[in-house]
C-alpha cells in the first residue's frame, strides 16, 4: 500500500455512494465545468446530501462535519443555495461523534426534508427534522448496534415509510431500522453479511419489484447481494466476486447500459480504477470491466454530466485533489477520465443543478481543508433557459 494510503486508512472506511440523478437536456461531447469555487464546509467533510431544505426551489447542501477524536459532538452543516450556483455560510446542527454518512428524506411526512446522519464513534444514527426554513430540530438518536460504516435508505417493508440500512464492519452483518413515518425508527433487525461489510447501496437488482441491498466487503474480495422479500426481511446473501487484491470503496447500482436492468459500479482504491459489472436482471452480473481514474479514488456518483442522456461517473480522488469525470457511451463502458481540480483530500461527491440551467453541477467535500468545492457545468447545450430546481431526494 502506498504511504499516502496508509495515512488515509480511516478515510477509506467512512465514505460511500450517492444517489443517481436524472439527466437534463442539450448534449455536449465533453465534460466541461467551470473552475471550482471553494466554500467553508464547517468541518472535515465526510458526507454530502443535496436537497431543498428551505422550500424555495433552489438546491441546498447538507454536509457532515467529522472529527475522529475528542468527546465533543460533531455537526451537520446546512449551506443554502441561491439558485445561481452560490451558497451561504454553513449553519451547524449538533449530531453524534464521528459523523460520516448522510441521507435525507421526509421521514415524518410533514413536507420539509429531514436528515439522518451516521455517527461512527457513537454507534448511533442522528435524525434531525427539518423546519422547512433551512433549519433542523434537535437530534433524536437511534442505536445501530455495532461498528457501522455504511448507510442507505429505502422502503424495505412496503409501508411507504423510509427505512434505514447500515453495515456493521466488526460483527459482519447488515442491520435494518424500520421507519415509523413520524421520524422514529424501530429496534434493529440484523442479517449476516460477508467479511467486513463496508458501504451500501439499494436497488431492485433482481427485477422482482422489491428493493435489494448491495454491500462491498472490505476483508474479502466480494460484493454481497441481499434479495429483499418486501416485508423488511432478506433472503440469504449471494456473492459477486471481485478481483484479487481489490480495495473496495464506494459502490452504486444504476442502469449504465440502457437495457432496463441495474448494473453495479465499485471503486477500487488498490489500482485507481472503477469497475463496472453489467447486470443480468436476476441478481447476477457479467465479468467486470475496469476504467482508470485518479489517485486513491473513494466516492462515486452517477448522473448525466454532458446532457446526452447516458449515465456518467464522477469519482473523488483523495490523493490527487481531483474529481474524475468519465463519460458513458451508453453501453456500460466509459471514455477516458477528465480530471478536475478540487480541494485537498476530496471524499464525498454529489450532483445537482445548482444554478437551474438544466445541467448537472458537481460538489466535492474536501476532508483536509474543510471546504466544499462547487463546479458548475458549462456544457453549451444547456443554455436554452432555466428550469425549476429538483429536490434531489429519493423515495
């Protein structure tokens, strides 16, 4: 392992995927972004969520402010967007210790967007209910039961309330917290996983109409697939093998080749690649194809970055201080990377139309210099007019 990678071993365990974002209009042959604008994040950024927290139609940011030491709580910071690609100063709200992953939704069904943050040092999840004005109420905490690293949301039991799934790297299991629809979450239900389950995403990978859970395993070269039964339980896991020596980081499920079947992309920090597995629609996958990115890739986001209605990839490279953009060809393969400069040690990467011009912009959270880098999309094909902002949260 490179010396730099050893120094970032904690970082490797605390990043994860972000949701897919829908494409806009107007096509470009290249990925064209303005130079970064760096903004204070409020602390070392480990997670970013994009949504409209104050109901004005403009996308805002929620950033976890991580600290690995000390007894003081960490924070989640809200940066309100103005619809022109700029953001206000961070407003911080207390969560637990070791704040890392973050997901957002309307957990209590009252309209405003709420926040759930994974506290790795406390082994808890903090849920903060939104007030619709850009503020968050006091945290309510729910135990996760172990050394949790990954966090994702989905309705696993069909009651139309968001549930949460976390990975427990020390006890080799995933754990589901069922949402009550009022901002509360029930006791844990655990399911055996592979060795060292790390990060997690959800999607219907076997096309049976039920949400499945997908987890990469840090201590063995596999990805675990947990087929959902639709009642909050899961069938026994199946395994997708990874190449020997694979150092898995984030992963995401998406239809990358346009066949209506979910595929899988996994970040490999060992050889600085992203690896794509084409899905068969039954929970199995083809052999992987690898595509080069920058140094020490950690976080991957999927979205249409050149407005050609084909999924592209954005990958944060912690060694390089860059984000790699790989344009999709529409068949599950990707062109060579375009490296875009951001801050020091970028971990999370997220996408959203921050200036309402119809094209997806990017934001990277920089762990070392406690900033977020905003990169606005300058694809000429998106200049037909402005469109309403989207909320960016997934049900």
